[in-house]
């Protein structure tokens, strides 16, 4: 079991083909701190060959960045930090953070309203120059570093991308040495095409064996001379393509879940010597445009199992053609 590495687009970065999505790591209102366990997990991830860690100051009120900064203090030069800017916690989330010290006492009273609170806790967005500079300084402080390897706009609107002023700010920060490269985390091909009008070095996109159209649309519009690095943020479709087959209600309607299950059932021919995790990762990483697949987990067992995907035989041309036919039958 050994990690493979890929060149990251037009940069001088070499990234592990599996990266660690860190949004699940850190404190939360409903779970006690597991900082020691989290630090142990990221250390083991690094020992297994993972060198890129995907972050955001919006993850767990900033605790995720703080934890990663503590984990790699003194070893900063051997890891790649990808963090984001522009997505802010809601006022409700800010209030929740203040209540963290007594969350244990309040938990029995809060838990019945957990789902409602999550819906009310919608993020806000700010891509102003002042906010970008403030967020970058805060991220560097929390990560205990004086530069960020990859600095991504966190789901900017079409309007922000069309105006393009934000990229002038990022280019300035790059020239000043505060960031090495910049890019955009997006959800649609339209957003990616707008972003690629600018000298972005990274695109974080949704891509998996169920959800293919957006990525292939993006791949067909990539300029080989610019060639941004592609980071896949949903290789397991938010848990539906993991061996645990989790269904996150906040992300899927009943109609979507039923469609996914129908499509998923037709992939049974791929399970020969592969589990669902391996199928999901193998499909994504078999596309040369992809630089790294970001896998979010809090389990070292799942992390090790993900890395084992490389020991499985690659999909044959016949299998890839059948996958394409299923995709056409059930567009997502």
C-alpha cells in the first residue's frame, strides 16, 4: 500500500492523489472536542503519504485550521495547505460558538431542535478585498504559517466571477508572497468556465461515478497551456458512494435518492474484488485531468481502506463504456 503523486496543473506542486478533506475535524456544538484523536488522524494520514489538506476558516468555527496548524507545527514545509475565503458563518453559528463551553449542559435542550437549527444556520458570503485580506491573515495565524499554498474562493456567485475584480486581489496577494497559487471551489460548469478566464491554478469541483456531467463539461473546456489542477470534492457523493452508504437528508430530495439508488444498482458489475469506496475512488482517479480526490473522514481505518483502491485492477474499456451507458440512462 503506497501513495501515488500527481503534478498539480501548471504549478510546481506535487500532490498525493488522495487528499484529506478536513471539514469533519475540529470542535462542534454537538460533539465534545476530540483534538488529540484528530491530530493523531492527520499525523497518520501524513505517514500514509497524504500531503494535501483541504480546509476553510468556516469549518468548525476556525477550529479545524487551528488543529491542523498545531498538528504540523515544525513540519510545515512537508504539507500543502489548501484553504478558502469568502464563506462566513451565520450569526446563529457565531452565537453557537460562544455557547460552546456550556454546550454539554444545554445539549438535552438543544438536540430536539438540531435539524431546525442547521437549516437556520445558513452561511453568508463576502468576497470584498478587506474580507479576503482579513480572512487570509486569520488563516495564516490559525495554521501557524506565513503563506498558504492554495487559496480558493469558496463558492463565489456567478456575479462575483463575472465581475472578476476578486482575481486582481488574489494576484496581488500572490505577488506579495502570501499565497503561492489561487483558485476557486465551484459547483457548476458555468462557474468553472468563468473562473478559467482568469489565471487560476486550481479548481475544486464535484465529480463522482454518479455525478459526472459537470466535471466532463469542465474537462472539455480546460486550456492545456493553462491547465489548472483539479481537486475533486465529492468522490463519495456526500456518503452515498461510501461503504457506509450514508444519506445526508439536507443534500438530497427523496426523488434524487431514488434516482441515485436506481443508478447505483446498475454498477453491481463493478464489485468484483472491489468495495464501494474503491469503485468510487478508482473511477475519479482513472481520469488524468484529476490531480487529487479529497476524502473526508475521521477514521484511520477508512483512510487506509481508501488508499488500498490502488491495489485493485483499473476499470477496463468495456467497464468504462458500460458506466457511460448507465450515466446516459440516468443523468444526474
